[in-house]
């Protein structure tokens, strides 16, 4: 399987927020992530980086 896991980065610590992510989409003021199971989350933030070999999406919360 080629799905990724999504992590929030806060204070140099990564926290898993969703496994088996299928879609990562920009949305008004943030990022919408959707799993292969249909679970959805909206994070007010931006993509910090992608670890393609490790199947990881790193998201940083927006300031404020």
C-alpha cells in the first residue's frame, strides 16, 4: 500500500494525527486530509515537508 501517515509538528515533536492518508488538499486557510476509510480532518496550517520514502506528511499549525 502507498498511503501516507500525517503528523503535526509542534515544538520539534511529531505527533501522528491520521494513518492511511489518501488525499491531502489545500483548503481555505489550511489543509484537509482524507484517509482511505473516508475519515477527514481539517488542520489550520501548512505542509512543512513530505517524507516520500517513509510515506509521511508533516504539517505545521498556522500561527495564531
